[in-house]
């Protein structure tokens, strides 16, 4: 693997570090707080000088991205990284956010590749500027071809196939897979995976995920129209809870299963309203992405050797094991 070396400190930053160290010695007493002989400001990482931008396609108010952001913030606090989180579900606007980060000469970029083609250009611009880029959450099939250093997330096709196998075990016959963002490669891969292994009929329903009322209406209408649907598979926690409402409103006997979870979904699983959830650990994705950029800049580390993704899922959360993670969900980290 031809991985470029981590960017070195500029001559100006080195001169600043040397002057600071000399001043520290002259003033006497500065050395009492250290002991390593290394100036924490030489690279900038220890003082918050390493600037990292996390850029996702998350929509406003989606609890999933709150978990990603909290994980990223935890890693930034540990590493002394100056972290900025920005997002936009519009791929053109998300691409511009990457270009803005390049213009700001940040030290590292973590990005989701929900619409890989839209991100190809700005990622190339970041690489040309010498800025390391890692991927997370979406784009497991695109991160290597776009030249990202590392990727942290779930194999969505594999997760979908696991859901299909679970539905077979539950004796389901007709699944409605609800896709809340058209063209999102991760979401499409999930439903395609379900269809691949599920022995029953798999039907796709595209909805506008930014409007939960519209999602409720669309799922309710579909269930009323086709009583043979006995399983609703959603691709996010808020949509699962909306599907539970739709099932009740339509008078359907369908069950609900979902990808992803949050503290509200934990209760739904515990109460039996949702059969199971696939946990891809979004907190871990945000944490690892930021920590990886810090490790690359400070020690040249590349997880997976730059050729294999670091998988954060899949893990199934059911009524049988939900209690073991409930306290973490209550604190906002699962």
C-alpha cells in the first residue's frame, strides 16, 4: 500500500516550539509540569491545534447522528483535537462543506460517502492539498477507490442479509423495506441484502425521511392496501417508531424490525413493539474516525493497513439482550 507519510510540522511551527521551549527554561518552573522533554505544541495535537472536520450527510434532528457526533467529541477531547461537526443531506452541499474544509487548511477530514460520486471531486481536492481523509458510516464499497486512508462502519449488504435470515427464522412471508433516502448507497444495500436471503417477498417503499408525518402516512397506506405484509423493516430508529404507529393505525398484524437504535427504540424493543434492531454502533464510528486522524498525524498509524475497513457492526439487539445496553443508551452513547 502506498500510504503517504503524515504531514510534518511547518518550519514556522517548529521555530515557535523551539522558542517556547527556550522561554520555558528561562522562566524556570515550566519544566515542573512536564518531564517528557517534548513540547506538546510542536505538532499541535496535544493543545487542540490539530483541526479535524467531521462532515456527514445527516439530516437535522436525526438521533443517529447525535450518537456519531458524541463519539467524535469524546475522541477529540481525549486527543486534544479541535473538532468541527457539519452536515447536509444534500450531496452537492455536503461536497461544498468538504471544499470549505480544504480551503480552511484543516489537518484532517472525516466524511460519509452516502452519495460517493458527489464526493469524489472534493475528496480528490483534499488529497491534493495534503489533507488526510477517512470515511465512516456510508461508502464501504467506495472508500478505497476514492483514496481514503481508512473506513469505519458496517458492511450494509452483510447486515441486510443477516436481517433476511432472521425474518426466515421468524416465519415472515412478505416484508416491506422502507427506504427513507433515495439514492443513499448504504440504505439501498441494506434492503438489497434483505431481499437476497429472505425467502419470502421483499417490497421496497421509498419515503421522504425528513417528514415523519409523511412516512407515517405512506406506511399506513401501504399496509391498508396490502394486508399480506407481515413485516415492516425500517432503516433507522425514528422510522421504526413511526412504523409501529402506522401498524396500529392501519389495523395490520405486521411486525416491525429495524436497523439502528437509540434510547427510545430501546424501550420499544423491551416492550416488544419492535422485534429487533441492527446496531452498527454510530458512537464508535465517530470516535474511531477522529481518533484515526489524530493517530495518523501523530504516529503515522493506518487502521486496517489502508486496505480493509474497520467494521463496527453488525450486532443484533433483541428483547433477550436489550437490558445489557439499555444503560449505555440512556446516557446517549448507544
